[in-house]
C-alpha cells in the first residue's frame, strides 16, 4: 500500500510539472508574439522614418539645385563634402572635383563676411561675395561649416553702367555749355586768322604763324564738335549697312593719323562674318574709326590691328584688337568717361563718343579685362542685330 501511495504522489508531481511547463510555454509564446508585433511596429516606423528622411533629402537637393547662389558644405576637418550646381558654375568646376580636392583656392572660407572681391578663373574675371557660418550638433559642438557664394559680376557691371551713364549725362551737359560758349569766340579767331593769312606774304614767318593759328582753331573746333555730340545725343539715321564697306571706310579714315611715309609699318587685318544690318552708318563709322585710330596710336613704332565684324547672341559685334601695351584694369573702367585719357596728346573724347554711339543704337561699348589674342587691347561695340 505504501508503494502505491508513493507512486500516486509521484504521478501527481509529474502532472504538476507538465502543467507548469505548459503554462511557461504558453507565456513564452505570448511574449514572443508581443515582441514580434512590437518589432513589426518598430520596423514599420523605421521604414516610414527612412521614407520621410529620403523625402527631406530629395527636397533639400532640389532646394540646393534651385538656389541662384552657391552653397559649399565642409566637414569638421574643413574639407568640402557638398556643393550645389550654382557654386560649381561660379567656381568653373564640378562637385566631384571639389570633393576630391577638398578645397578651392577662390573660396574665402572661415571669416568670410560678405565683402565683394574679384577672382580670376581660367582668364574669366568674376566679382563674388561669400558668407561663412558654422554648423553645430545637438550638443553645441561644431561639426562642419557652410559657405554661401554670391556671383555679383552682373550686378557690378550694371551698377558701373549706371554710374557711367550718370556721369556722362552730367559731363555732357557741362560740355555742351562750354562748347557753346567757346565756339563763338573761336569762330572769330579763325576768321581774323584767315584774313591775316591772305594779306601776308605766303613765305613769311607771320604767314606761317597765321596758318598755325588756323590749324589750331580747326583742331579745337573738332574737339568742340565732339563735345556737342556728347551733350546733344543726336538721333539716329538708320539705313542698310554693309559690314565690309563700314569697316573699309573706318580703316581708311583711321590711317590718316599715320605718317604718310610709314603706312607699311602697321598691319590691319579684317575678319568679317556679319550680314547687312540696320544702323546709322555715319555714326558707326565714326565710332569704329575712333577705335582703330586709338589702336594705331597706341603702337607709335608700328604694329598689328585686327578688326572683326560678326554676330553673337542676336548682337552685331564690331571688335578691334591690337598688339599694343593693352589697357590696365583700373583704366578699363574709365576709358569711356569724357576727358579721361592715358595719352598726353589725347583729348579723352574718342572712346566717350564710341560709348555714346553704342548706347544710341541700344547697345554697349565693352573693354575686355583680358589681353587680346595679339597681346594688347581688346574692345568691342555690341548692338542689337537688326538685319537689313
């Protein structure tokens, strides 16, 4: 009987153990199912977060690509890790080269506070302004920086044109008043000098002096006429203009400034690839003549001049290049101002007239900041192309 009881107790203990194990298994299964559901929720949240992050990154890329100003991002070590298309355009490079190099010599970097400065990229002059700002993490530690680069070349060019136009208007008004007041007494001087020359012996010293007076008055009258043109801004007389004839007439007129016995010392080459167009032939010939004559006079011992006529971006371009000493950058900004000249015998009105004539045609007068192909000055008249 005792043995039967022990067996019964042993049987009851095993059942209890089995029930306990079954309960534990059920609890584990329930916990696993809860963990699985929680893991699924976490995974779904992570997928949604990644999708939102990818969307934000795409939006940021689109914003960076659309910004007109350049954006350059650096890491904690100061190396470039990101640059938008505008920055690459301004710096004349691409993002891959910037990231590979880690820097660019034309960037201002730390401390840039928005001051305008000039940079030279592959012979192209640009005016840029940069601003630098550090990037900090959630703990306030610096983890990188960003530099904003703004291309102000066009703005500076427009501002310079406005300044020149304002100055030209003021100087034109003043020149007109002066020319008007001077012309009357100069006419009197010329008249009396002519009468004196007629009454004096042709070979005498006094006759030669009278001739010199007449020549001086004629030269002064040309200067006065130029001043009057600056002041009055006469209207155009448009007609059909043949580039070949325009250039040939301007060159023939400009050669008169050269000594008759040394004409062969200067070579003038032409490259003409423009159609007939509408413009004021007389004024354009005068403007082109002034440019060619100036190029010749800047090479007093002889030299080379190339005159080109071609079309570019719906504009007619009349371009003059020479092999002379060129135009300094500071002087290039002022050559179109009346009475500004770098030659002792110059009047400072020739290029001012070129500027005025270009503007009358709705165009502009440009002085290249880089040397011409021949090594000297490179100037051009650009006017809207109106075909004949």
